[in-house]
C-alpha cells in the first residue's frame, strides 16, 4: 500500500501489526465502498485541486485518514481507541508564495470523530467531508489561518485503479490496496485566507484507498502524481523507492478524454527521472521539484508551481513530506494540465 501515505510512520506506535495475507480480488460496490471499511487497517479519502478567484490562484489539499488499532479491538471500554481519525488540510497561495497547513487527530466516537460506513461521511471536530445524494462532495475545513468550503461535483465516471480496483503496490501480492479515483471534479466554493474570502472555481481529484498491508521492507518512500489534463484526460503515476533511489515498484494509469478508454500501466512502464531539486530549510531534505516522467501515454515534465510545499505533520502522523500543486507539460513542452505531486521518504526513511 502506497497511499495515504505518511500515516504509515505512525502505525508501529499504534500497535498495528502487519498481516501476511494478500487482498482478494473483489467487485467494488457503490455507494457502499464510498464509505469506511473499519475491518481494514488503513484507509484514506484524499482531495487535491487547483482553483482561481479573479487573478488569484490556489492549490488545495484535504485528507481524512482512518486507522484501525488492532491491539484495542477486544477491549470493552467505550474509551478504547479502536479507530483513529486523522485529517490534513493545506492551501498553496501562488501569489503569496506560501503553503498554509493544518492537521487534526482524534479517536473515533463521542461525537468528535467519525468515519461512517455505507457512504462517504467523515468528521473530525469541525472538519467534515460528505458525499451528497447527487454524488458531489462537500468539504468544510476551518483552520487557524485559512479555511476550505468546497463543493466537488463529478463530471466523469469513477476510475478503478489497478486490476478493477485492486492496485498492486509492491513485488509481493500481499502489498496491495483497493483503490479508485474521481478525476476532473468541477469545484466551486470559497477559500478564506488571513481573514479574506475568495469565491473560487476550479478542478479537483479524489482518491479513496484502503488496505491491510504496509510497504515492502525495502521501500523507503514513494513519488506519486495525479494530474487532471486540460482535455479531460486523467494521469496517475507512482513509484516506490529503495534506499539507493532506485525503483522498487511502479504503476499508474491513463484515461483518455471525457472518461474514455483506460490503460493501466504494467511494472516498468512509469519511469521517474529527477531534473531539478530544492533543499528544505526546515528538514534539510532535498526534493526533486521537477521530474521527467515517462509513461505509455507520453513523456511528461512535472514542475512544482512553488518549491516550498513541504508539510510538517509530526504532530499528527509523525512525518515530514512534500505534497503540492504542480504543472504538467507534454513531450512538446506544452502545458497540458495541473495536479498534485507527492514525495515521501526524503526527510527520513519510512520506519515500519
């Protein structure tokens, strides 16, 4: 399982032992599988996107995690932390040249935190994400210096990643997750930043993934991107890295415009080559903020719109990682889309 992502750093401390069984193929059923799967160890709902308000441009990211704590499942006390809920939110202010970030964590229950079954309904104190009857997602996340109030409406069918929703994440069959995406979400709403409200319009991408397995022991981190192309296409590409920087496993998919044909990458078909690096003054980690990514669809260049989009989530999931708005260029050098790039394991290797 590759994503959602830096949460893996926190798992050993929570008493979550790695099982050894492979996930069986199964037909995903909706709306049931939009909801939580509490018998599975790790799960996340993840929305990224870009939006504009007049001449202001923003990137935004929100993630809800659910984590099953195996050691407490047999406890009778209502106070036992059987499920933990984490959440992250971030805004990239392009004109301001700054990333704003906030985070939350709580055990499920007591009307504080919820990851509901049956359909997407998540809450962590005053942060919430819910799938509405018309299939749109409503997100409300008020933070200290910013807030998100978003409506993300599907314009295309669901995209089942991997083999009909079963996505391999390593050389062993047990390293896999159930995983689907909703690219090209039409997004509206408002962003509040430093006391000022911006009515926004844009595009977003949703990932929902759940798994029982952690990363291969040789994997120290990953590089991942999800890109909404301007013509309606959708590109996913990822790789897991060994300590020496070589690729342990890779994958992804490309769906043609307007929800057309889907091509799922085989191992070896997504090749990442770093082009330019940025060194974080916080963590001293060196991140490739520009990549050449070869896929069966095209040779792409991915460029961060802002170098410093490093997130410090040590007070919730325990990790420092890079996740931010980036632009996508085709092999002719034309800008063809935008989306999010994520890089983990650069500040420190994942300790599993």
